[in-house]
C-alpha cells in the first residue's frame, strides 16, 4: 500500500493540520509536501484532485480537504 500525501502551504492552519495528521498517521506512512517551498509539486497536487490546502491525499486516491488555507490556483 502506498503512502498518503499531506499537501500544505506553510500557513498557521496548514501547520496545525500537519501536527494533527502526524498524531494519527505514522510519519513513515505519510509524505508531507510544503507547496510554498516545493512549487514543482503543485502540478502533482492539482492532478491528484487537491483544490485547496491543507489536504490529505490518501493511498487510495481519495482527497480529504481539511480546512481552507489557500486555493491550489493561488499556489500556481
């Protein structure tokens, strides 16, 4: 089974969500991607169905939009 991917942009909402996510999912089972510093990954997030961050893309491809910190278009 693949890893989940947690996308965020570094805002306080995103950082708080990241801390919460890492309490529930072991760090070796989730990849954390900061789209503010890893801009080339914005295309991957968009292709996965991420509409806003913070968002968690599960290993099965489902996207959980956790809260609205920034729209994906704002990060392009």
